[in-house]
């Protein structure tokens, strides 16, 4: 039955899913090829198999699958018409809520996915500065599927080379590499976009130095909060690190899995996309039929209410800290802490799998994920939700002890004895 579902998916959907990170090549072969539903921190296959999930809708489900409060808020908006001919009251409330919540935000444009708003941010930076070039860190893997970014990676097929040639790369945590770009391209860089942090935290004052460098060069400073937003802090990583971007983008974790993304920022830049400045040259910023869909914005409003009421961000940090400590302790007890460990921020941890020579290994990562699935835990990466509580923590640590015991045996006896699956592959690779 599983093979049948996989074949059916690939027959009608290129890649077998609508996001590459959901593809077959991102999971061990004992993972379910298709899911039917989710509930809390769990997902279910059509056959009724239940898995504790740490993917959580590609990090977008931060409260939990099927949360009734959020679903009811969404349903109420559907009954109001969901998508009206003019701006809705719900749209206004959602926009005012985000502007009140995030200190750097004066105005907002909603959309449905992250690529739309990151591309809009770059377009706005170009319009504001009259410049063409943009800069992003080489270490941060994804900002948009549009040509300006994806064409600057190894995945160039189908892109226009001229667009990506305007995208410059610097090194995260190396302010001199960014300064060198400003020296090489004086008065030519419209915007600098980066995630405030990934699994790597910014070194002392790096983000402040980027902010200062952008200001000194008349360049728009853009923070992409797709992952950090509503996880590091209720007001985003920008508040956590004490920076003030000119523009910022949000997406995942805005509405507990409902499709909402946002371009937000300072009025002097955002208002370029407006219509009230008589005689000003227009910019067609973002214009999306479904960008202000009331159901998703109702989910956003209710999600923000729950985040505040239940101190959800605190839970991310507390649970994540217990999880990181627990797994790392198991690894240490087994004597493999240099080959397997969990790193990064507790609110968004990352596990690192290495071979016996301490080289990062996708094969060993596959083995760990495979063995976690043997205990019905799906952990392609770690996205903590409010639905992950003490019982889930105990289940996870018990499964990790099993998986890491096998991991140790594979280090000693050879991977081929234990790995029963094709090795997972990077999304960003030149060839299939």
C-alpha cells in the first residue's frame, strides 16, 4: 500500500510533494510515504500508524495539529465569506496586530508563502534605493525560489542568469566579508538580507555591525524571520538580539500551519507600495488574490492570542533544553558524543550525525532517523511545538537511546549491517 501511494504521488505531482523537503529523498524508507491527518504532536498514516512528529508541517505548526481554538477561529472567518471584494475587517485587525506586536513594524503586506515576501522585500529595497544588487550569506541555504536567489545556488536550471548575477554572497559572522562587498560595489547594493540566526548564533555584535554597515551605505537592512519569528521571542529574533531591521519577513509559525506570510517594516520604505502619494511612480509590490484570505488571518490572530496566553515561546525553550540535554547525555553515556550530538538554540535545535572519523555523514543521519522511526518517532529535524509535553519527551528520549545504541554498533561494525534505507539527499543538489 505504501509503495502504491508513492507511485500515485509521483504520477501526478512533480517530486511527489509540493515542497522538496517533503520528498521521498528526505526520509528513510521506513517513513510513511503519505499522511492522512495530524493531532497535537502526532501524525497518522492512512493505515492507522501513529507517529510522534518533530517535522511539524515544516516548522509551521507551532501550537499543534488540529488545534480546536485555531480551527474554530478559521471556520468563523470562512462563514464570513473568506475572501471579499474589498479589504476585510479581519485583514485590518491582523495587520494592526502585527504592527503592534513587532517594534520595527509600521506597515505590513500579507501573502501566502515565504518566497513571495522575501522577493517583495528585495524589490522594495531596489525601488527605495534605486540600486540593483542584493547580498545574502552564503551559509544560509534558502530565501526564495525566485531567480534572484535560487539562480545563485547550484540549482540554476530554468533560471535567468542575469537575475542571479546581481545577488552577492558574504559570510555569516564575518563582517569583513560584507564590508568587502560594499567596497567592491560602492553605492550599488540595495539590500542585505539574512536570518538573524540558524543553528549558528551570531558572534558578539555581528548583527549590530551589519545593521550599522547598511545604514552607513544607504542599504536596506532586511531580517528574514521565517524560522526565528515567534520562536526565539514573541517579537522575533530582532527583539531577542536587540536589532531594528528596515524590513522583515515572516511565515512559518504565524498561524499554526495555515498559509500566512508577511512583508513588514518601516513606513518610509513600505509606503512606496501605496497609492496615496499623488504623482509618485508606482511599484507593483505584492498583489495576491489570496494573500488576505480571512480564514488564515483568523488563524494568525488566534495563534498570537495562544502564544501570549500560554507562554508558548517559553515552552519551546524549556522543552528544547530538556530534549537537547537528554539526547546529548545519552550520546555521552554511549561514548559517541563526538559522532552524534544536538546543537543550536533550545527553541530550534539541530542534531548532527558524523561517521567514525567525525565527518558529517548523511548516511549516519539516515540511520538515526530510520531507528527513531522504528520506535514510531519521525524526526527529519527538530521542530518543537506546544503539543510536545513531558510524555512526548519521555517517548523521544527512550527512542533516542534505542537509535543511538544502534548508531554506536554501526560505528563499530559498519553501517551496511544496520542501514536498511537509501541515504537521504540534500535538497540543494545539482542533480537528482
